[in-house]
C-alpha cells in the first residue's frame, strides 16, 4: 500500500464504521434504548473521527506552537476531544444507555473520554502503520 493521505482517510473511515456499527449492534443486543437516528449518527461520528485523525497525521509538528506531534499524540488528543463533544451533545441519552447496559457499574458518561483516547490511539496506529504520516501525497 502506498503512503498517501487518501489511504489514511480510508483506513480511518473503515475503522470508524466498524466501531460505530459494533456499538450499534451491541447496544441493540443488550436492549439499550438506542433509536435509529442516534445509531446512524454514531456510525457517521466515528467515521468522521477517523477522517480528522487522518488529517492530523499530516502534521509532524504543531503549526502554531511548533512542538513535535508523534502519531500517538494526535490520536489520543483527537479521540478524547471528539468524545468530549459526544458527551456534551448527547449527555442525557448516554446516561440512559449506560445505565441500561450496566458496564462495570459505571454510570457516568464522562468515562467514554478514556474510550475515545484509546480508540483514537488505535486509529492513529493503523493509519500510520499502513499509510504513513507527515506531508503525504494525495493519490
């Protein structure tokens, strides 16, 4: 596979769609109150998260503050920030879903910030491993 930004985007979208669909179907299996709009929104949200991480991989150094950004840094930061946005937008729905699913006794939606950081790390790892990083060509 050639190292291009297009491949980074493709890998990020694939991982995001797989994660979004997995969450949707696991929530349905566990009888969580997840409506179709939120389920489709989560699939698109995770695909978009993969795209944002792909574009962040284009920068080896921060454009304003001029510090080095390794692959794991922008994966963790973007994943946590995207999940922060998810919590802020869907707080009440997430509380209901998390209480219904009863995952390890956790009842706060703020715990998914850690999940977002881990997922961002995984996305960034696979994007960097298979499609490179830095100023990649668009092909």
